[in-house]
């Protein structure tokens, strides 16, 4: 399990939710546009949800800093 050494401490309270009988909460539009989150819990029991974005494995190279090449760069503009 990955550990976060330090998270951004500038959290704001944005809502209060009730946990149902199956230990679930709804967050609805509070995290609109996101289908997955990574969940962290610290020693004090505080829980942090970090939105995730998934992409196909065939598109990962775009985000690894590899050269896009002039063909791709030109196709963006035309």
C-alpha cells in the first residue's frame, strides 16, 4: 500500500453525509465528472479521496514525456 508523506492541508468542509447501513456514503455532484478515487486514511482516521483519471494503455506514452513528433503536433492545428 502506497503511503503519502504529506497531503495538501488546505481542506475545506464542503458537505456532511450520513453513512448508511451498508457503510456507504453518497458524494454525488461533489466530485462531478470523476468515476474513480484513490482513498487514503491517516493515523488520526481522516480520510482523503483523490480523483483518478484512467486512460487506455495505448495512450500512456502521451503522458510519459516521449516525443510527440512533428506529425502529431501539426495535426493538432489542422
